C-alpha cells in the first residue's frame, strides 16, 4: 500500500435550510489520487454537500479542510484557486460563445498576465495568449470535442455539453475535481467513453470526487464509495463491500428483503 | 482586405475637416465623437460585463465638472476660517483630474455593486447620477448651480519659448476628439481581448460557473467600472472644454438613454457597435432636420429605432457579421463547385 495523504477532509458538517436538516454530522475524506464516489437516493444531500465543499453554501457547523487548510467560509473563487474545482449538475456553460472561448475562460487561473500588461500589449502577453490557445485546443481534444472548437457552446448536443463542462473545469487546473452527475443524459456509448476519460484524468494526477446515479459506472470506476441517506452517512467502503451492505440495499430498494 | 478597410476608414476620418467644408457639420461630428467615446465606455459595462448602468451619465458629468473647475480654479470653504483655494490650472491638468475623478467614482460604484447585480445595479447607478445632479444644482458656491460654469478655457498647447496657442474652434477639437476616441478604442479592445476581458464576459454569461473556476468576478466588475468611468469622464471633459459652458443638465438622464440607444442599436458586446450606433444616431437627427418637417422628425426617429430593434435584435454590427459570413460561405461553395465542374470537363 502506498502511504495515503488526505486531500479533502469533511469533518462533521451540518447544513440546515430553514427547518429542514439537509445534512447532519457528515464526515468523510478524499485521499490523494483517489476516485471517491458519493451516492445516495434523491434528496440524500449529495449536491448540498457539493455546494458546501465548493463554497456556494455555508455549513452551519463542522469544518472542511483542503490540504489541511480550513476552507469553509471562503468564497467559491477562492476555493477554486486552491485547486478544488467543481462542475454542475445542470449543464453550466458560457452558452452564447464558442467552445474554444469557453475553455479559454477556464484557463483564467493558469494565465499570468496582469490587466495593465494587457493594456500595454507587452510582448509577453502575446506569447502567453498563443500558449493559452494551444492549451485550450489541447483540452478540447482531450475531452473529445476536437472538431467542435469553433461552434457555439449552446449548440452542442447534450452529452457534448457535459464534456465541455468537464473541459472548462479541467482548464482551471484542479488537483481535486468534483463532478456532479457528469453522465446524466448521456447514452451508454457516451458513458463508456466518459469512463475512459475519467481514467485519463486520473493519469494526470487529478483526484476525483464523483456524484452519480449510474451505479454500474460508480462501481466500475470508484476506489471507494460513500453512501448518504437523509443527510447522514450510512456507509463508507470499497465498491464490492458497498454492494453487499444490507443498509445500502435497504435504502436503495426500500425493503429488508433478501437480494438474489 | 481588413487592413485596407481600416486604412480607408482612418483616411476618411482624418481628412474629414478638409472635405466637410461647412463648420456646422464639423461641430456635429465633434459632438457625435464625444458621445461615441461615452457609448464605448458604456458598452464595456453593458456589453461585456452585462451590467446596465442607467446612471452612466454621472461619469460624463463628473469629468466635465472636475475638468472645468480645476482649469477655472475654485475655492472650497470649511467653516469660517479654513478654505482650500485652487488657482486656475492648465487645461491638461483639468483633463487628467476629470478622468481621475470619474475613474474614482467608477471604483465607488463598482464597490457598491459588490453584492447587487442586475436590477439593483441599475437602481444604484441611477440614484448615484441623480444625487450628483442635485449636488451640482445646489452647491452654488462651487458649481454656480443653475447659473452654470462659464468661460471654461479650451485646450491649449504651451511649449515654452517655441509656440503657444489655444485650440479654439472646430478643426483642432475635431482632431483632439478623434485621438481620444482612438485611444479609448484601443484601451477597450486590448482589455476585452485579454484575461481580464474574458473574466468580464464570463461574469456576463454565467456568474456561478465563473466563480467555480476561480474568477473573482467582483474584482473584474470593479475594474470594468473604473475603466468605463474614466473613459466616460474623458468624454465629459472634452465636452466641457469644447462647449465652454456646463450646467447641471450634463447629468441629465436623457444622455444616458442616448448612449444606451447607440450601444444597443450598434450591437452591444461588439467593439464596433457603439461607433456604428453613434454615427447613425449622431448624424441621423441632423440629416432629418434638414430634410423633413419637424413634426415628422421624431416619428421617423422613433420608427427607425423600433424597426432596427425588431429586425436586428442583436444590433447592426452582429447582423452584418452574420451576412458577411453567409456571403463568404456561399462564395466559397460556388468556387469549389465550379472547380469540380472544371475538373470534370
């Protein structure tokens, strides 16, 4: 076994919407180079947990640490600039501009030019812009949209839009990328292609936190699975054990019956 | 091709005073130019960050008043014994002061809009402009209120020992405005084509996604507001020194509306949009004035506006780009089919 360093620690967080306890006492962690899946029935609090980690929501108690640094209370852009980048469940793109420009915007964190340098059109700005364009093209072909760079993002097919969403997040150079139901709306072929891409993302040394409903995919790609139900953690184990866990089976099938 | 087109444009603009003849047209061109500069600055906010600044004229007024006051000299009294007396400064000092002050107000507006977007930003900016108009109207000891600031000196060139002169009249002012417009265009173009500009477009298109990939949208909104404020302040300053008299009406809401019309009709979010829109709505009323009875003028003006918005909702420049693309594609298709036919023969 390699020594495990944790990347993300979620410690005992709770989130309340008015009288509804969306999440209570949730604790889990993501290790370096790991692919962790977060699953659970609808309304279990998966997306809420995502929003809390990425700074779009504030937990009412508990701590979230990224590389040992407390990040709850930081703004979303600050969390992203630490290298913790998310995608959205509903497709979220810059729809009215081209695919290429979408990825170029995603490279914001990578670009170094200051605004006054751009105003003076220093030579290094032009050099950097050329480098950014190459990089954007590289990312577009990485997510398999090689021929679509010039088209409007909003005009892509649904599955392609999801790929572009991942491409934008990758452009922000995450160490941990959080994918919120990335294959929803994809057909089986596209899903298989997406699973290949997840492996390629991992080869780049990027850890992944995945929320997904497609169980076949979750069980195939995950190193470890965390199960939520009504905002509580009910299981945290490797996929094989999760599939046999009676509590998980009960939650998903609603009855304490024997599963053949 | 593109270079030739730009060259032709520049040649027309630079030679305009030679062939325009009647100085009245030159006067209209100067006023149009000043409004084009202001519209370009509005377009930076409206077209690129997506924030409608309905009080944009405040920057114009601030630029005009600061520039005029600094070049006329002023006295600020604090209580009975302390007063700040500023003697008249050279016009270029006033010009820079106007730009700086408007940029500073741009910073304040940007900061205030820290949490307010959309409709709230509209209200904040609108109230700001109205408050400033009331200040200009009522702070009579400083601004002369409704009596207006008069005898504002024109731009002057002062090279000690060699030449010195005041740039009265239309021809020098035309070139000053042309240079200022060129400068503003270059600044905005470089800004929106850079990392900062992409961040602004990201804010306009999808704020949640922008923040999720690490863009501090507030920072770029403030930056856009400062640059837009400063450029609009420059337009106000040019106006003050060209006309020579300003009153609190420079804060009038109708000027903001004029700028918005120019931007929307020309095509918001495009670099050429405010220029095209500005040229049309700067010269068109003058053209009507000469050819159509007055009661018809406003009907034609309004009708044209409705027609353009209905037929070209994105504005003139994007529509033309679209036509051009279609034409080029058709030409390319025809060319390749002709080639194929030739091969067959």
